[in-house]
DNA sequence: CCGCACGATGTAAACCTTTACATTCGGCTC
DNA sequence: GAGCCGAATGTAAAGGTTTACATCGTGCGG
């Protein structure tokens, strides 16, 4: 019954006593084959346990029904929920999802490009702001692609993200409403566009509140826990400290909170902190983190929907889709203390 | 130069003025082609930007050079480091890695099985204790496979994990050495073998210290934060509380700590807590968590090495590989308080 | 100088599909 | 009853490789 090698369409044809063409038609365009024949074929399929060889099919068709998702860091807490959105949407349209992990390694990116070149995937979802593949020439024949979070540098690739400016604005507005006037922004970055946008939201909020540019504190950072802690250390050599830290993401906020606690301060009594992303851990930090939620599942769903649309039309309807982020108020923000405890 | 469709071996052959067979040989068995010819071919390859169509190749060969990694939950903090180990080892041997995400959904597992059946992957790494695919018949023609963390139920599949018993033993021994006598184990589970083993280590440690079975407290749990919190709540209706919580994993420990803090207790002054896994967040919890480290990268490396060995020999040398876990001492354990603060 | 062996290369089949085109056959129109 | 049409099915090519086998030519031994 179950041979060592899987059943082919020919095995099915032999058992059903029809030609292989008929079997293929019975599977893909059942309305073109007589009902009685269809029945015979289906029985033969059941008997043999036949599943079509996707590789041969894709080779013939020149396209597959797999979507490749390339991410630099699978461990990113932002990743998994997006992935769920991507997968569900893909499945609903008969596509499967495979994940490629580049670890920010160009060589590895190139491997996935080969994979794509072999038309083993019909489309590409990119989690990285830059094309992971160096070769410009090869880039030319990329399949339909969609970026997530950030626009893909240098390719005419549409993307789905969140309105970072609006999200940051919501965070800073909350801090201002609580009475903060001296607010530091932690995590400025030249390379990551999303971070840049969040900084823009920060400035916009302060402008709207009439807080002069002079007193603003912007610290660099790459979004890691360590960068948050480091930024904090540098701030503490200043003479005038902020009363609140608006962090570019939750990891940075965690770093800041760890540093603050290490110095013996209590949050939010002594300092307020906000994050961005609402990663799963945010609600389990102490204190739980007030942050801006990315609608991750929705982003994934939208990105995949866009890609599938491109796969059928080849005309990307939109080139940029920004979803609305929401503020999640927890316990890391309070009104500023009257007087600051000195170090 | 860069046509819309990728260059084929025929294009290369035409430019190099040789046959396609020679091109193929120049690539895969260079020693069989004259040096001068090899040169011409290489130049032609460079000109055309040719990369072999992996799909056609695999179709012909009946095997691919991709390894499929199937995990129920990509978001599991244990996953990403393992993956790095897997990937690095695979790359070193010319294999690529693709990740399949089942979300514990049998249907999805079946899709990946089809993928395997089309010999789109040469081997399989399974992160789940049960075969994700229902059909027994299909299971018969699984490619060489290796499990990670837990033995795969019901298949003769070798696996690589950690010595859970020894790891748990190290944790409980530490607690005993600190003077604890009343130690609760949180996270017993019938379905997860690894958890069972950790409970066995717990008992072994108490036995060795001569602590009678009567006083042991074993709470059920599925390893989630919520299950830890829940177990704690149930414990607090008892009259004699433990002085330490030995948790089946770090998530559970986090849940316990959150619950303890919510009740106004301080860790480790009032209660000690240990975890298992040493997930990245463990060092950032407050207090930082004393836990048992899984050598994740090593596990991944070992699992892939075993799989590659099977791919060449087809005889799995070992059927079970257990690595040694280490205790990581941080700040969540201290000697038990003389007298417990009442609620 | 003939024959042989061997190294280098070419030819063609095979892997498993899909699908354009060809064929067959029954039923309908006139 | 002849011709035609359309439905159902079959035949065969194509997609890009790899490789067994065939071919070619060169160098060497006798």
C-alpha cells in the first residue's frame, strides 16, 4: 500500500483507468471532467494517498504557492504575532508560508534569493528596511514583494506599517497631560526610519504644547535593552534631568526602567516611562508599561492581503499602508514629583 | 543583460559554447571537466548571473538541500536561539533552513507534510512532542527527522534535549542548601515529558535530602505565565505555605513572582523562586531570576548535526542525546525568612 | 603504424506536472 | 441521413536539471 516512493499522477491514472491529463483535470478543473470519471479518479487518489508533487507543479507552472517571509531576527517579540496574521491570511487564499531567518547576514539573504529565483516562492514579505541581498542585478527579478514595518530602502516595494508619528504623539500627549514638561526621547536612530518617525511625533507633541525646542533631550539608541540603560547613564551626568522618558520601543523602556531601579528610584513616583510596540512582556514588567500598541495581527493580515492582490493584479494598489496605533495605559506613568530626590 | 526570466543552464551553455551537460559537470564535479572549459563556463555563469533552479534540480534528484524546521510556536522565547544553532550547522554543510509554524494546528502540519512529500525538504526538525500530522500512512514516508527538546511520540525518531532531571536537581539542591525545607513544584504536566522529568528531579533532590514525601507540594501547570499565577492563587488557600517555589520554566516563575508581588511580598526576602530555561528575559525580571540554563545554541547545533549524519548514513547513531544544563544563580533565591509575614 | 584505453564532451532520458492540441463520439439541425 | 458542434478524453510537449551511455579524439604501447 504505502510504497517507499510517493504515488505519482501516473499511479492514479493507471488505477482509475484514465490518462494522466484527466487526473490532473479532475483535480484542478473538476467541471471539465464527467462526473463518473471524477468519481473513479477520486477513489484512486484515496487508494494511493496521492498528493501532487508541488515541486514538479511549480516547475511546470513557473510559480509556486508558497510565500517566503524573510526576517532578520525571529526572536524579535514583535515578530510572532505579525506572523500569525500573515499566515492566516495566506492560508485563506491557498498559500503556504515559509520563514527565512537572515540574522542580518547578507550571505544568508542571498541564499533566500536563490530560493526565490528558483520560483520556489511566489511572493516575498520583508521585515527588514533594506533588501537583504546585495546584488542589484538580482534584485531586478524579485517576485512581488511587500515590506512590513518600514519601507524597503531603494526598491519600489509597497509596505504596511503603523503610523509611528501618531503613535508617538499619543504617548507624548499623555505625558504632557500628566504635567510633564521635561521629557526625554530615548532611541533616536538614523538608520531606522520608524524610529525617526517616532522622534518626529515627539517633537510635534512638544511643539503643540508650546514647549520650546531648547529644553528637549534626544538620546540615541538602537532599540535594545542595553541601549536604553546606556542612554540613561549618559543622562545622569547632566545637571537637569527629565521627569519622563519617552522610549522608542518597549525594549528601550525596559532598559531605562532597569537603570532607574538600579539607582534606587521608583517608577512612576520618581520618573515616568513610556514605550512603543506593546510587546507581550510589557504588561508583565514592574511596573507594567504604558506603551503604544502596534496592531500586529492586523498588520500581518494587511501585508499579506496586499501581496496576494499584487500576485493576481501585478499592480500594487497602494504603496504605503499605515495602521492606527493605540495607547495602552498601564502603570509606568504618573504626574511628575514636586521635588526630585537627589542622587 | 538581466532578462525578465532567470538564466537557465542552456543560456550558459550557449555562451560558453559547450553542452548543458558540461555546464552541469563544471558546477558539480569540476574535476571531470578540462580546466580551459571550466574557465569558459565560469565566465558564462558570471555573465548571465545564472543560479541553478533548485526546484528542477530537486525534482531530478528526488531530494533537496533544504531542511524544514517545524515548530508549534515561533514566539516561544526558547525557540530563536535554538534556531541559530540549527541554521549555522546546516549552512556549514551546504543546507538551507526553512521554518514552518503550525500554531498547534493539525491542518497546518499536514500542509508541511505535503511540502515534505514533494521532496522540497531533505530532512525535518520537530519541535513538538507529537507528530503534527495525523495520517499514519503518510508518516511512513517521512524524511530523516530529529526531535528537539522532547522525544517525538510514537515515531522512532531520535531527539536532542537537555537532561531535565539533572537540571531540576540542581535547582532544588540550591534551594535545599539555602535552608529551604518546604519547596513547592509548580508546573506538573502529564502531556509534556520534559515537565515530567523536571518533577522527577525535584523529587530526587528532596529524597536525597531526606525530606519526607508527605510535605511535598506539586501544582499543575502548562508552562504559561498565567498558569504560574493561577497555581500561586490556589496555594494561598492552603494553611501551610512553602518557602520556595521551584517552577517548571521561566514563564511559570514569572507568573508566580507577579502573583507574589501583587500580594505585597518581596522576593527573595519572603519567598524564593527558581525557573528553568533561562530565557532572555530572565535576567531582566525583578528580581533577576535564578534558573537553569538550557544550552540552546548547542542543542540546535547537535540536533542538526545528527540530522545531517542521518542524511548521509541513514543510520541514526544515537537515539537520544541529552546535554548538561547549568544553574544560573541570580537574585530570586535567599535563605527562608525566620517568620513569615502573614497576609 | 595499428589498436586500445582513457579523458573530455555530447546526447538523450528521466524526474512529475500542466495544458494546447488532437481525437473520438454522440446528438442535433437542416 | 449528412454535416456539424461540443463534450470528454487522450497525446505529447515543455519546464530545468542530472547523469548513464555514446561518441570523439589523443596518446601510448606494441
